[in-house]
């Protein structure tokens, strides 16, 4: 027998070496497969945790969107009311400007000092009535007026 030919269990030395290498390869493949499998299991666990976090984030975002949509709708309603108020005030301003021009024309044609000296009661009555009208118009313009606006 030479050094290469060891007879163990009826196998020659070369066959024994090949069987050892094959056994080592199988053990290594099984070990690597198990390592890969456990790595996949840990990745699955991480992905499931991340998925749960994302689902929670989606719910938070949906509720945020709902709140923002409601706020936007409320803001649009407020804007429409404000626009209506501005339009009403512009109309009141137009009316007041027209009345101011009319009164300026009337006052520019008359000498109120001379009229007040000749007919003080007439002038006093007219001024009092005008003051009451201006007070009523001011109340109407600010929304504090009654049913006569």
C-alpha cells in the first residue's frame, strides 16, 4: 500500500477524501442556507414593523386631509360672507357719496347764515332731521340698525 491508499471501511484514500470534501460542501451549503433563511426571517419582521408604521402614517395623513378639507370649506364660506359684506358696504358707500354730492350742491346754492337769521326754526328742524337720518344710516351701515334699514 502506498501513502494514498488508505483502506478505511473498504474505501480507498482518494474516495475517502472526495467523500470528505462532498460532506463538507453539503454541510457548508446547509449552513449557508440556514443563515440566509434566518436573515430573511429578520428582514420579514423588520418589513412587517415598517408596514405597520406606514399604515399608521397613512391613517394620520387621511385624518389630516379631512381636517384640512373641512377647514378649507369653512374658510370658503367665511370668504363668501366677507365678500357679501364688502359688496354691501361698497353699495352703502356709493349711496352716501351720491347723497353727499347732492347736499353739497344744495348747500353751494344757498346762504345758510342768512337763512338761519331769517328762519331759525326751519333751519334747526332741518338740521335735527338730517342728524337723525345720518345716525340711522350709520347704524344701518354697521349692521346695528333695526328693521328700517
